[in-house]
C-alpha cells in the first residue's frame, strides 16, 4: 500500500514538474498563426496587426500564414489536424466555426469540440446595404418594400454558408420576408455587383462595405453592432428595430487544436491581452471598422457555441442547403 502511495505521489510530482518545465520552455521556436482565407481581408488584417506585438509579448516570433479554400474550412481543418503543442494556431471566424459547419454536413470537424478556443481578438459589425436606386433608403421603408413584393428582390453575399448568407437568412426568418440569395466567390464581387445595380441588396462585413457607403455608392439600412456607430450615426442597429437576434457581429479570434495544454492557452491569451493594451494596435484594429474584444478562453468558447447553435437553427428553419 505504501509503495502504491509513493508511486502515485511520485507520478503527481513528475507531472507537475513536466508541466512547469513546459510552461517555462514554451515557446522555444516560431509560432504559426494561420489565416484560413486569402490575404487582404479583415481576418488577415487583424491577424497581421496582432502577430508582431503578440510575438514580442511571448518572446518568440509569430508568423502569419494564409490557407484559403472552402470558405475557410480548408485552413480550419489544418488547425484541427495540427499537433496540440502550441506551435500551430488558427484564426477563428464565424464562417469557420459557425455558419459553414451549420450548413455543410460534409465538414469533418465539430467547432465546439475539435478546437481549443483561446481569445477573441476583435469583432466586426455587419451591415445590410442597398444600391442607391433601391426604392427604400431607411429600415422601415426597406422592410415595407420587401413585404410588399415577396420574391421580387435578391441579395448578394460572399458565398453560400458565409456569415452574410446565414445572417440575412436569420433576418428573413424573423421578418417573414422572401429575398433570393445570390452567392458570390467573396465579398468583393458581391459588392461590385450591388454597386453596379446588378443585385439590389448586400449583407456584408462593415470594413469592406464602408468605403462604398461613405462614397454614396451604397446606402446602409441597418447594422449589427452593440450601439450606433460613429461612422454611421444615422443607421440603426438591428436591436433598435426590434431584431436583437440579428445583432450579431463577426469575430476574429485565436484557437488551437483540441487538447492544447492550459499553459499554452494561458500564455497566448495573456500575450494577446498585453498586445491589445498598446494604443497603436487598438487603433489599427479599430480602423478596420472592428471593435477590440480580448475576452477569456471560456467566454470565447461560449461565444463559438452560441453562434453555431443559432445558425444550426437558421439552417433548419430556412431549409438551407449548399448551392
């Protein structure tokens, strides 16, 4: 009996010592932060803004790599398959951890169980906007026009299963309207066609739509944001118009594969929070139209689950399938 107790105690001491050694040693080589989209979008911008100051905070370089494809799924799968040692991390978005998994049964990961959430860096408002020739310029008139003419209008999004697609479908399900979805291969082509008048409506992240709104080539109807935005002071939030469930922002966070050690989670989380204290870093993120978040791993995990659950319900209610 005494020998068993001694072995158990020795094992516990060894585990604690190993854990402590790991915490002190990590990271001892470059950390990769993978963006599951092509360079240039908001996800890529946020990752590159945070990578250098995060590297300084943890004492090792953080290198951003891009792996686009499948609406972010290809890159997300690489994070799922990575060794849980903290040297391969991914950037999480609503598309990769909620909307795409909700609509695509072929995706080979569960966003709530196959990742280790670390921290949500920033959140971006989304916006419904219309071509200036659309017969409505404010929310009440917009809703009335769509209810008056079901099926007459269409909307563009960055693609089937993306946040713009499913968030618009959520809005449709709550308002009882019918608008045809026109999926594009990215936000850029969708915006270009709405500006050109080929499609009258778009649901998009604010950073990519804002230049068109500010130049008068698009008219903003409503935004998903905690409160009215200083850049769009006359545009109501979805909460203001009685649709709080649609008031959901896009997020850009850091996660790792399942089973990531707590020491890694704590170090990356603390390093990111340290980076976000820098006014220059916050300013660069806010210039994209995003809001700095910096929450806990537990809060970020709850946020991912909440988004996934919401969009699973949207897919079921709207009977959505991949087009």
